[in-house]
C-alpha cells in the first residue's frame, strides 16, 4: 500500500475580533503609530552633549529681565502722556488767549471813544464815568495794559510813527495820536505817535541853593530861606 505524503492544510484566523466572544484578541486593535511620527524618547536616550551645550536660564533672572522691560515700557508711556498733557494745556491756553485778544480788539473802538470823552471832561461825573471805570477794571483783570505816553523811548515793535522831527538821535514819543494796547506779551494794537529827539533832563537847580520860590494866591513872589 502506498503512503499518502499530502501535507495537512492549516488556516490562520487573522480576524482581530473573536467572532464567538466579540472581544478584541490579544495583540490586536492597538493603533499603529502614524507615518512620520517618532516614538517618544526613552529615559537615558537624550544626548548628554546637547544638554551640556544648551544655555541654562535662571528663572529668577528671566523674571528680573521681564520686570525691567515692563518698567521701561511704563516709564516711556508715562513720559509720552506727560508730553501729551503739556501740548494739550499749551494749545488750550493759546485758544483762550486768542479768544481774549479777539474780544478786547473789538472793544478798542469803545475805549477810544471813552478816552476822547475823558479828554473833553465828560467822564468827571455821571453814569458814563462809572461805565468807564468798570470797563477799565475789566480790562486790567484780563491782563490788558496800555502803552504810549509822551516822553517814552520810541520802540518800533510797539509804536507806529507817522512823523519824525529831529536828527534821529535818542528818539522819544512826541504827540500820542492813539494809545497802544497789549495783553500779556501779545500786542493788540500799536500806538500811533509822532517822534522827536530827546531834549535831555530838565535843568536841575544849582547845587547849594538855599531858597525855594513859592507863588502866593495873590500872585506876589515870596522867598523863604531854608537855612
């Protein structure tokens, strides 16, 4: 009788889930690592040379550096805010001064009329005198000052000369045709004047004089000895 050499047929069940129990078989169902991802380094697998070359940063030093940077930012912000406040205050003051100057400039015509009334003696008594005094007080309170009086030195930045008499040495104001006004350092209107040369100081009484002349009411001339 001949022997049968046929090898037995074997089946390998590669199913990951047991068809009878429904459970995952051992070694099955574990997700494979994604392509391109490496496994986490195991303890002892880090290159010690790389650690030696790495810079070790002290946490305290890092916090100090961050605090210094934040402090510098805060100081810079405070300086910018202070400059901003100064600019705003300067601009606000300029606007106020400009408004004051505009109002006072409109009132100069009224002031001129009052000055002419004063020259004619109309402000000695009566309600117009009270109005003139109140207006003058108001202008003084706002910092308005007048300039331009006979005998003052001529200043081309303040005075406008319409006539000049003399050779031009030591010029002073002669006749004041119109007073000038300014508010603070701002000139509202130049004084309109005539200019003449200074005549110098008036002749002083001679030294050692012992007498003063006095005119009596009757017009008679009397002399009193001061010795």
